[in-house]
C-alpha cells in the first residue's frame, strides 16, 4: 500500500474529528423492537421481553453517549 503524502502548503486541520466507537447497540435495539412487534402478533410475554431489551439498550446507549460527550474538550459542549 502506498503511503499518502500531504501537501505541505495546506494549513493543518482546525480541530480533530471525533467519531464514536463501533457499537452493538443499534442492532440490539432493532432486535428488541422486532421481538416486541412479533409479540404483538403472538403472545404478550414476548412483547414484555422485547420491551425490556429496548429499555435496557436505550439506557446503556444514552449512558455511553453521555460519557463520550463528557470526554470531549470544553469548546465542543
């Protein structure tokens, strides 16, 4: 793989770009919603299982996002 050389006449970037870490939470949330919807058609305990998954994942996702936001420099808040 060839090494990329940057143009020395260009100014350096003004700030670093923050990207969130890879996460399993979006697919797990979709799975919980799917289970809850299937439960509507089948049996009410399946709805409860799906909703429990949805609530747990939403709480964990919000907590994770708040932790990542608190790690950003102050000018990003």
